[in-house]
C-alpha cells in the first residue's frame, strides 16, 4: 500500500471525526442568508450547514483535480532493422 494513500486516508478520517464532533455539539439553529441567490433565509441546525459546506468543498476539490493529468504520448518512432 502506498504511504501517500495512507496519509490521505488518515487525514480524511480526522476531518470526518471533526465533522461528527461538530454535529454532536452544535445543535442550535442558525440563519443562512444569501439574498442575491435565495430570496428567503434558510434556518437549519448548524451541524447540517457544516456538513453541506464540507460536501460542497469536497465536490469542488474533486472537480478541480479530476482529469488534470494526461498520459504520456506513445512514441511514433519506427525501428529500422
């Protein structure tokens, strides 16, 4: 198994642990206002908003990094023998 993959997995587990802790501790309702896009304010528990913002961040990061590397071009050299 790759060491880089293990570090990334441990980091993701730590972030998810913090999200669970935030969800357990922040149960009060908060208002979210974005008047240019949403005409009315949204009132949700704080933990739900943390999860939503985290999910948006993960999706954005995935989209930004997906397909960035292209495979090397194969050589078109002809062996003259």
